[in-house]
C-alpha cells in the first residue's frame, strides 16, 4: 500500500538543530516535497528532491535516499518562528501527491 | 491581489444547505487543485484541473462538485453535506512545466463546519 510516515510531534530548543524524518512506500516516485504550515495558515513550499543526496537552502536542508525510501528535513539555528507543522509529500504521477500527516515542531526558548 | 485567494475563509452550513467555495489565483499557473485537510490526517487530494480540464478525481462523494470556468478560477459547490465533511478546504495552483513545475502554491483555506 501507499504510506508516508513522519513523527507526529517534535520539540527542540531555540538555536539548536533538528532533523525531521520521513519514510515512504509508494507505487511510484517522481520526487519528494517538504512544506511548512504555520497554524491557521497555508502550507508553503520548502524543498524538492528527486535525486539522492542533500539539497541545502539557507538554514534548511533536505536529504533523499530513494533506495531506502527515506528523506529528512534538517533545520539549523532554530528560531521561534520555525514552530510549525512540516509536511512530507511524494509525487507519484503528474498531479498526485501522497502526503504524510505532518510533524508538529515546537521550539522552546 | 497576489497568490491564491480563497473565499469565504469560514463557513458554517446545515446539512441541507447549498454553498460554494471560491478560489482565485493570480500566478499565471495552469493547474488548480482542491484538497481537504482534517486534523491530524494527511492532505487528501479531491480534484485537479489542468487548463480547465479535470485530470484527477479521487473518489470524492458527489455532494462535492467542482467547477473550473477558466485557468484562474476554481469553485467547489457543496450540497447536502455531512458533519464529517467539516474540515479545512485548501485550494492550490501550480505550473505544469518548467522550473518549479508542480510546486504547489496554496491558499489560506476555507474552514467549513457542517452542523
């Protein structure tokens, strides 16, 4: 079956580093997305990986291993504004995205 | 206005009402989507339109009826809904080709409560 797993909730300290994992089992794979969603707001695009390896974008990095069905989002130098839900999604076809339920990240001072 | 705009932001309706959700995008994208977001559950794709043609229809009950009159506007018509349809309905748009293809830009959502 199709499944995407990510932790329900994580807590980290301001200024620290946190890694949010995502594992997937899907019938097809055309790339993996990470989105950020603040409470009451729209999800916003963070990163896209289609090849294995690490993509770095400022304080955020995303890693993909297709053979392991695994990705992670790495957030460095955490700020209070990083408190949000982080959604992992796998693109199967042209328009079909399979989504995880999201990881709620809580940042403490 | 920029981005993706959804109206209304909040809607309360009875099970016998008929209402519509509206979505408008000002990004020049050629694909538009309706998603349902329920608490602690993954986003559920409901409908996708590309160049005003419906390209995905994910086993959605007929009480939800989409309409895409042009590439900038998308509607979701609602009738005889059930309480379990209460959720956040998100509209999104994307470009089919080129840099950023299929990266979704979401609206802020319409929070629907069915009594």
